[in-house]
């Protein structure tokens, strides 16, 4: 096992241990760890933190009232929940750094479509784990029934669509920019 893999496993272990102490601390630490991993192991992907953080911040600003409270997260910045802002960046960057490199396609849009489909499946798995295993509850979500059978995504339909769109859009942006960067590298 190489140094990068060991570092990822130690980071994952740290995150899981911190979940026992505080969900807020775990998410903040995980975000900082993945930022650190990007600096050390994938510096050429550092640029992707801008769209990843933008997705989280813009989403929370637009849907401010829906994200006003959680049962296990409490930290706020200027009245905005910190968790969803960091969780989006964390999830998107984890995907870009860990999962996305396994998919190689000659066309950027094929890479986008493959990763987008897998991201959607991964988002459903994360939601199942968050809701049923970690017991994360969105305060405003209690008035929405959630998906049949899976009992997840307790939010209005437009917010559920936005959940998937956020990831699909981010994956499209990174696939497109990676394609441009790869072509520039080949030319020089």
C-alpha cells in the first residue's frame, strides 16, 4: 500500500472517530484533511475547491430556510449552517480526488456521464448512511415524507433535483477543465 492510500485510510479513520465526539468537528476536520491531501498529493486539482465550495455556499444561500437546523449539527456562520456548505465541498472533492481518477475516457463528456451516473448512486448511498446509520435529520425535512422504501431525501422535490444537479454540474465542470488541462499538457 502506498503513502497516499495509507494517508487516506488514516484520514477516514480520524473522521469516523471524530463522529463519536462531534459531527461538526468531524466535518470541519475532514474538510481540512481533504484540503491538505489535495495540497500534498494532488496539487494540480487544487483549483476544483473553488467550484466545490461555491456549490455548497450558493446552495445554502438559496435554500437558507430549509437548512436552518439539523439535529446533530449546530455551527453557524452569519446565521447559515456550516455543515451543508462544507459537506458539499467535502463530498465533491472526495469524489474528484478518490473516485474520478478510476474512470478514463477519450471524450470529456463520456467521463462526465459515467461519473455523473455513479455520483447519483453514491449520493443515494450517502443519504441512506446519513439518515439511517448516523441519524442526521434536517429540521425542515420532518414535513416531507421522503422516498418510498428507502425513506431518504426528506425535502421538497425541487431540492431533491438540486441535490443531484449540484453533483452532476460539478462533475461536468471538472471533466471539462481536466480535458483542457490535459490537452495543454500534451502540447507543451
